[in-house]
């Protein structure tokens, strides 16, 4: 093994991380960069994306993945793709805005499809690739008031499995990391909506709603998710594909 190979197992690799300006995406970009990868930092928040790119020695790409053509503007030379970008809206299904439902599918299902369609040929030529889709416990379970999010994450899990089957002959693995509630603005930003939907005070939402089905009663840290992503991209994960790795505090054990 070359010197420092264990510390930088992704040296010579190129990673593309969506939603990388903050939260889980930023944690993944930082961790993959520290492991030696050159990182494409993809986000619509330009200033924040530029800051993360500067931090990891990568390149920022300011695009809105709600635009179906956005993927065509992204690099095709990534051999690690982390599909992370997402958004949330909480409302009863019969009141859910159809435009918001469609927007969430474009960002969390169609954009990953388009990105993989663009990057897989490069991975196939190299005979190596790693796809990690940031799903959710809601890709494995459902909750009320989250019809669009649950639908999108279930679809992403399916896309990941198809990618695993097609990529296997080419040395490409595809897996999901499926966390429970993570301490990010996406989660904290929905506390007020959850309080209204459930008719409880905001300070009761985390314990009574978000973590009600979790055996471990604290939010997942973004760095914990990033470490799981790095492990799936590392040298000892070549036979792990088509899987979903729950980081859910025991939610799906019930």
C-alpha cells in the first residue's frame, strides 16, 4: 500500500455532491475531500457553495436542480456521485400543493436520474464507480403529511437498486444511506409546520413527533452520515451494492 493511502483512500478520484452548500451535503463534501477526492460542490446557493469549494479545494457549480436541464451543465467525469439535494413540505395529502409535489420529484428523483445518466458512462469506462444516494428512513417507512417526500425517497431507493444491478458488471456500486432525522436546517425548518399539523407546541415536536419511533432519542449529526458515505466509497465496500444503510436510531427495527 502506498504511503498515506489509508488516510487518503480516494486520492485520484473525483466526487460530485449535490446540495453540498450545507447540512449533510457539506459534511460529505468535506469528508470526501479530506479523503483525497477532488470535489464538485453542487448547490443553488452560490456564495455558500463557493465557500465549501474553497474549503475542500474543489469546484463550485451553482445550479438549480429543479431545472431539468441543470444536470447537462454539470461535469460528466465524476466517479463518485452523492445525490443529496432535497427539500421538504409538510401538509395533509388532500391539501398538498401539486406544484410543490412535482417540484420535489424533480429535485429528488429526476435530477439524480439525469446526473447518473450523465456520469455512469465515465464510471463504466474506468471500471470503477461509487453512487451513494442520500435517502431517508422515509425511503423505507412512511409518515403522515409527507406524501411528496416519502414518494421521492421511495423512488430514489428504487433508482439506486436499478443502478446497482446495471453497474455491477462495470465495477460500479450503488447504495442508499437512509438516516432518521438529522440536525440540519431541513429538519429544524419543519418544526413549526409539524407543530401546526399535529396541534402541539413547537418545543414538543422533536420528542413527540420526530423521534417518537426512534430508540435513540437524539438527532443524527451530519458528520455521522458523511462517515457512512465515505465508508461506502472506500476500498473495502466493493461487494456492498443495492443496499440501504439505515442510520435511524432503531426506527426500522420496530
